[in-house]
């Protein structure tokens, strides 16, 4: 009998790649999404698969799945700074109430659950690189606090279910991840720069571009999550690529990759934008025997080719111009 897995946020960027992976591994996949920031096009190719079913549902409402369940991956959440500025309360709810529902379901079904946490639990880190034992530096009331604090609460709640109910739990602290199926207008730096290059616009670097990020290609991320789920380790594990770069140097790389003739323009640095971010992945290396395999230049080429290959019409659709309309309903 195929194992059954529920994936929340299944129509999102990471969720959809996880659906692909678990279908490939012969799991029965129950995909759940309320499609606020997710896009059904990301999983459309799976609808015909006999082991795949889609539930259009908001996990902040009571979650029920009929039958047995072996695993849950809780990946539902807006995940880009401009999204969580637009929908702050939904962001708080999906990380808190949504997680509560998923943990309750896991307990009911005696399923193992992995939750998607984030490097944002480290806030604007004062320790560099960030290892799992760093407690972080988060502004609870700042604009990003809605995401960061929801994810921090999510971790606490998950550990409480683990300790109090003996639930099998896993916590992945995900660092900036990129690849095909990101939303071109979600505001994050990689789709932003690629979109600008494709449209022939200037590249917008926020601040002086000296802030750093470390970008992980999606296939590496999925492999790390997959290994974590099947490990027996319940403390948080950083999953990311330690190859750190300043945003200004990254913009220059994009100019090289895309051959755009446009220039770099500077915009104000958003409030609480972390100045540095780099995962210490010693724990993942030791426990999961995992480390990223795909270099930024390889991963960025695949990602750029993907966006370049989409038709103009498809690009328009993927811009999610109806975003606000959708969430007001
Ligand atoms: N950024 C930028 N130009 C853009 C979008 C983002 O310079 O058009 C910067 C942003 O200020 C941040 C970094 O790129 O320092 C990564 O931002 P992103 O939104 O991708 O994710 P974050 O890591 O901040 O959650």
C-alpha cells in the first residue's frame, strides 16, 4: 500500500516541487491549498495522476482528511515580504492556527509531521553564519514580524506537541530558495531581477546592496527536506546553501546571465531587511548527510531559461494581477 502524505501549500513554489517528488517516490499525495498566493498551474500536470488529489482548502479553518495519513508537510504560508505586508493577518494565522490544525490532524492520524520554518526566525542576525542554536534577533512589531513571529510560534507549538504528545515532528529552517515556478511579481529578489531583465527594466537594488543572502536551488532544498522527514531528528535543521553573496554582486551576476542592457538603480532598503544571512549547515551535513549540489550559476541558468521559455501570456497570468481581488473575497 502506498504511503499517504498531506502537503499544505501544495500549489506554491516549494509545495509543488514537493508534490512532484513524493509522486515520483510513489506516495499518495493529498495536496491542499487555498490558492491565495499559490497557483494551480504549478500542479496542473499532476491532476491526472491516480495518486494525486487536490483539496481547495484554507488550513486556518478546521482541516480534515478522510482515511489514513502517514505524513504531513505543512508548507502553507505567504513567503515573500511583499505578500506578508499585504496579508499580514492571514500570514499570522496560517503559521499559528494553521499549524495547530495540522498538528492536531497529525496527532489524530498518528502521522509524522514536518513543518516549514525559516531563516527568518533568526531575524536580522547578530551571529554569522546562523546555526540552529542561535536564538535570533527579531523585531516582533516590525513589518516582517508577522511572518517571523508566526514561524517562531509554529516551532514552539511543534515542539510542545512533540514533547507533550510524543508526536513525531520535524522542523526545517529554510533559507532563501529559488527555481522554476516562483511567482515573477512576488517581490523576492530573484524573480524581481529576472522579471526586470525580461521586461527590459532597470534592476532595483534595495539599500546600497551590501546586504547578503545565500541562495539554495529548489532541487537541493527538496532533497534536504526529504531526508529530514525520514530522519529521526526532531530539533530544527537549517536547509540552505552557504554560498553567500551581496545583493549588489548578485545584480551584476544577473546582468551577466541575462545580457540585459539595463542599469542598476538603487531604492530604499525595506524596514528590518536583514543585513546578512548565511546558513551554518553542519547539522544537516552530519545528521542528514546532505549538502547542496547545485551551484548558483547552474541553478540560475535553469531558472532564467524557465522564465524565458514561458509565453508572454503565461507570464502575464503568473503575475497574479488579481491578487488583491482574491484575498478580499
Ligand atoms: N531586494 C532587492 N531588490 C529587489 C528585491 C529584493 O535589492 O527588487 C533585496 C532585499 O532588500 C533583500 C534581498 O534582496 O535584502 C533578498 O530579498 P527577498 O525579498 O528575496 O527575501 P528576504 O531574504 O529578504 O526574505
